[in-house]
């Protein structure tokens, strides 16, 4: 998890466009990286391994790699635009349901 937080905080990183992720202190956990097209399995494994029973939202730019039961919790972000205000509103709605 520390490596992920380090990458998200790095303003010189390839994916950050000069902006550090502002919520690193709120990261609960990080999935293992098995294979990019198996992200749904990675998420399911993290939920099981951590006995997580709370509400969650998946923020990802890939849709087809999620398990069917995860799709209601998925906010598909734009690869080039990133997280938008509209995405955040959708996430809040999911978490409040």
C-alpha cells in the first residue's frame, strides 16, 4: 500500500499530470496486481481477504474486466480526463444507497 500512496503523491509521475492525489490518507487498502484484465478478481480477492462488508465504489477506466456483480459499484472514468465532478456525484450516490 505504501508504494501506491507514494505513486499517487508523486507530482512528477506519469499518470499524475503534476497533481498529487489529495486523499492518500483515506486509502483503506490496495489490491494485488494479478493481471490488468483481471481487476474484478483482484477486487473480489481483496474484499474476501480483508473480510470487508462495507459500502464501496470502484473507480476505474476499464469496464470489461469487472465481475458482473461489481458493475453496479463501478464508476468508469475517462482514461484521458480522469475523475470528474460527475463521477464523484455518481460515487456519492452509490455510497448513500
